[in-house]
């Protein structure tokens, strides 16, 4: 399994009038986490895109447990435990500074050719990246 | 079943460098749709909150089919087919101007007392609202 | 002078923990207003971009007067009173449903060639659009 | 003068279909920068708010120079050179990893009593914070 952690602080504009982080932002934090994973593996998403592959999101789900608030430092855990094929599934968990589970979910990404905009299989640069780790 | 439709146009800032609407924004469109539903039923969310009840999101899932783009007018269909109890589930579908399914999903909301921040059952004003419609 | 009006409702996720619309969102509303202006003039921004011209923002300023809140319907007034040359300046004012001035400001846009990413003068399609109106 | 630096990485969802960071996001980065300043001075914004004072934005301006892109690490420089009274002005500059100026601007904040929502002078906790530094 590939598993990485990424830390980020709640931003003021991410809160809503309930005084907590708006639920849509955790979906964005998931993205921050998985892009940090790619960067850590020396293949940042912008390099993937330069290689002609885009990775649109196919599905997402999230269960919210403990609301995050301004002042919180969040830990986003991103996990891939199955070799990417036509799609890749990233499991994500977010914890606050007290190690309380803020939310958990999964995101499924597809692969499309940037030029033709048609689905392709997971590109070799990514397969190679994960090959000996999953 | 309660079922409403709400229309909105894609905003430029909602697109990302793939040239399509960023996936997190559909989660926000779902919210626009269900808040428009409440408004249409003469109980806008700000009135619910004034009555001392907040409705945090407990879970969300979304499957993406056809990307929305700048220039698209989207139709958000929001549906409630089960009487709210401790939670309420809203099913949502988004279609573009060509009636292509952009995405579909569901959102589960809980109810909390604004003062104590503790979970409560669906408040009477909402139960009454849905009572004869579901 | 070209002057258009565009209406939009405050969205829940646009509020912050002060209980008002986050200040950054008015900058986005300005964009919604000017893009609605272009659309009304039958030249939506996506057509401008298809013609190979992009319009990045060069400068923005905004003065905030009355905070907007959830439930508000906002009227965005967009005005162009000077013929676009290397740049175009759009003055914007936002009013709420009680006609109170929410904020006012101006946005300066440049023009760049989408292919070369170099500055160009205002494209003819836009000059023609405004020619007899300013 | 109080001057602090805060680093952040461009997030994918902050880009738009021009392939650059949407201009509204720099206004948000400014906020991240000044909140990091307050945190560094041991008075994070949530503590200011707990003390009953809210700091709404009164005015903002920004001039954009070099677009930021996915993969960029930005340095937000926040500066206060005048003692806060009824308002406080924060000058901000954002640089990329090549030290190119991305944008610069200023933000004026007011102070309001959280309970009454009426303007107040800069609270003592903030005056004391800046007293010997400006």
C-alpha cells in the first residue's frame, strides 16, 4: 500500500456560518492530500498533465465525523492499496490535531488523453511509480 | 416524494485547468439545489437556523458522468423520498442544457441544536413541511 | 456607457464564520456580473476564448459597505464607460434586495493571445461589440 | 513595521480554465498571510474572535503581475507599518519560488463588536500586540 500524510491548516474562508469548515472543502482537502502524495513520489500532477494525461474525478464519497474549525491543523492520510488500471481509488482520512477523525472517504479517478479527451488506461509513468509499492 | 428543480449557470471561477468544472463544485451545487427546495417550500435554511437548528452534512457521495463547462446551464434536481427523522437524505441529479446527466449523488444531513451543538431529531417545522408531501 | 444588471442569490458556502459573505466572494460576483454582460451582448467569455483571446485580471479593488447574508438576492451592476484598448476597466456595484450598497469596485482586464500567452490589444470582436455603445 | 512571511502551495482547485490561479484566490492568500502573522504573534484570529471582536474587510486592492500556476510555492509577505486605530491596513505581496512578484495589494480591516455588530476601535489585545513593534 502507498500511504502518505499531508498537513494543512484550516483557512478562514473555508468556514461557513455554522462556524465550521464547509463540507465541500474536505473534498478539496482530499485532493490536496493525493496531490501531495504524487509530489512526494516525484511525479506531481502537473507533470502527469504535461505527459498528456488528465485525471478527472469519477466518484467521490465522504463521511463526516468531527467538524474542523479555524485554528485546526489537519492531517490528510491518503492511501492507494490497489494497482491502478482504468481507474485508481484513493482512500482518504482526515484527522485533527487531537487525532480525532474529522472525515473519511474515497475518491476514484479516471485517466483521459488530454488531446482526445478520451479515456485511457493508467499511464506507464504512474504504473511504474506504484509498481513496487502496492 | 418532494422533488424540485433549480437552475444555475457555471461560473468561470468554478472551472479548473482541465477546462471543466472542478468536481468539488458539484457538491456545492447540490447544496444550492436543496436550499432552493427549502426556499420554494417557504422555509429557507436561514429561517431553520433562526429557529435554532443547524443542519450539518453527515455524508455525501457523487458519481460524475459528463463534465460541465463554462457556458453550461445546469439543472439541479433535488429529491426527498423518505420522511426525515434523525437525518434527512436528499438525492440529487444534475443535468446540462442538453439533458445529459452531469452527475448524481446523495447528501445526508443531520440536525443539531444551534445552542448546545448536540444532535436533535428533525425539528417540527421541517416535519410539518414534508408531512403531507412524502 | 454599457451597463448591465445581473441577479444572484447568496450561496450558503459563500458565508464564513462571521455569518456574512466572505469578502473574496464579491470579487467572484463581479466576475459573474461582467460575464453575464458579455453573454447578454451575445459574446459569452467562452466564445472570446474560442477566438483565441484570454482576459486575465490585471487589477481589482473593492470597498465593502453592507455585508451580504444568506437569503439575500444581490444585484450586480457592471459598467464600461471607456472604449477598451490594451485593457478594459469594468466598474461594478453590488446592491442587496433593499437597495443598500453592498460593495463597489473596479476590475481591469488585459488581453492575451491564448497560444503565445503574450499581451495583445482588445480583439476586434470585442471592439465591434462596444463600438456603438460607449 | 511588523512583517511576516507565510508559504503555501497552489492547490489544483484554485486554477481556472486559463490554466492559472483564479484572481480571486490571491485575495484569499492575503488572508492566509495575515492570519499566519497573527498566529505567529500568538494571537490567532480565532482568539481575537473569542475575545468578542470580529475583523471584517473594509477594502481590498490587488495588482496582478505574474500568474501563479499549479506546482508553484508562493511566499506571502504581510506588512503592517501603521498602528491600528479604527482600522488596520495590511500590505501584502506574493512571490513565487523564482522570486517573481505574483501580485501585490493591501487590505483594510475594521473592528466590530461581535455581540452588537457595531464598529469599535482596535481592541487592546491587538494594540498591545503591535505597540512595541511598529
